C-alpha cells in the first residue's frame, strides 16, 4: 500500500493536478513493484517553501510502503518520482527531498483493520 505525499511551492494554476497525480501513481507503482490499485498519491501545491535560501520551485515528498522499499531500491524510486516532478511541475531533481518509510503491516490501517 504505497502512499506518496508531495508538498510543493508550485502554484496549482500552473499545473494540471490530475495529470500529475496519475503520472506519480504510475511511477510509484512501477518503481516500487506493487499494483497501482494499492497506490495512493496526494499533491499539495502552493505551499510556502524555501530551499537553499531560494523560493524557486522545490518539493518535499514522503513515501510510505509496507516493504518493497529501502537501500538501493530507493534510488530507482527517487529517480522515477523526480522525473515526474520535473516533467509536470518544472522542479529540478536537485530541489527535491524524499523521505522513505518502510512500515510494518500491523502499523497500517485499512478497511477497518490492519494489513497484519
């Protein structure tokens, strides 16, 4: 159940949010190796953000998954997410941070229960 949350200072009037969300969902599914039916993505645009002393386009992402992330695999996932952020939002990969979290199945709720 990979979940990606992106916060960016790019204003929503400069992008097509639904196109960006679809592209992020496909990128996460392909790079994590889980079916897209389990992928959730959220995009929060127009946030007050500064990175490196500059208010140019930047983003922070948080990706949680039950397994299928960690180590060298995170490089592939990071590249896939950054590719979408660059193409759809114009954010250079060097202005993106992503935090990865490998959750235990018992710590993720779904359908009134947990995955464990």
